[in-house]
C-alpha cells in the first residue's frame, strides 16, 4: 500500500517534469528574443492545427499554477519561478526514489522474517490452540493437554 502510493507520487512528479521544462524553455526563448523586436510564432489552435502570429516586445507571461489559477508574471519572475519549480520537482523525485528504496528494503526484511517464522513453526511442530484470533501457538504435546480438559 505504501509502495503503491509512493509509486503514484513519483509518476505524478515525472509527468510534471516535462511540462515545467517546456514552460521554462518557452519563457527563456521569450526572454532572449523579447529585446530583439518582433517574433513570428506558431501556436496550436487545436490538435494538428497551427497558426502564425507576430509578437512584439513580450514583457509578461501568464502561467497556470494549478487548480484553475493563472497568474501574470514578468519574464524574469517567471523564469525564476519555473527554474525553482524544476529544481524542486527533480529533488522530490530523488527523495521519492530514496524513500522507495527504503520501503523495498523493509519489505524484503519483513518477508524474510515471515518466512523464518513459518520455517520455525514447522521445525518445532507448532500448532494453534484456542479459538479465533486469540489462539496461541504451542507444541503438539501442549495442544493434546489443552484438548484433554
């Protein structure tokens, strides 16, 4: 269960990474080309439908922050924000990988302890006496005494 949640978190972070990188690339191009004058851009109207537009002196960009919130930033602020978001996303992915390794190691340890418990029960010929989940593990001799009552 914990491992599944961590894998889902990692998948969400991995899906955000290309989006942040793409937005940062666009803001970087706008920042570099903005002072040069007019730019001709292709933008997507619909799937497989593009149009050309001429953009002059871009000073601000609108960024989606999530939860249907869009905020206007200056190019420098947007570049700084996206750079920080990219670094945070990569750091979170690394942390998630480390946490997954710890969980997998713990699962391996638990599985080996579980196997040892059952092999010990077979070795000592233990049985469960008593009813339900309140039963007690004991030797066959103790079980015969318990059942003789």
